[in-house]
């Protein structure tokens, strides 16, 4: 029996379930999702012949959407009780001042 194997299993098991590991996982998922969605949409618009600024704008919008979805889908355990304020559809369309308050388990319109 190898004593180091038991110690390694214990330490890795504790690290796997720790809050820091969960934060790193959420950070990785958010960055990965945002970068992939930005590059895919930006590249798609550039291939289609859109101007660079238009392509970049749509890429940023898709990255923002990916971050919100990643936050809502993966952050429930870590972000319990925290509030994120994101624009709702009317704000995106008209750039007005209505915001939607999103929590991990409920949504309220302000």
C-alpha cells in the first residue's frame, strides 16, 4: 500500500469540491464561452462581408449573451444570494433604463 496514493486522493478530492475550484471552473467556462461565441459571430459576419465594426459589435453582443447564459446555467451553487443586473429585451432594443434583476433561482422585473 502506497501512503502517498491515499494522501494524493484525499488532497485532490478536497480540492475538487472546494469553492476555489468551483470559481476557477466558472471562470474558465465563462471565458471559453465568451471567446468562442465572439470569434464565431465576428468571423461569420466578416466572411459575409460586413464591416469590421459591425462584426465586432455583433461579436461583443454574442459574448455578452454567452456570459449571461454561463452565469445562469453554472453559477447557481457559487452565486447563491448574489444579484446580477442585466438589461432586458426592451433595453437592448431601445437602450432605455429598465433592467432585469436575475438571481440564481428567481427573476424579478424592476
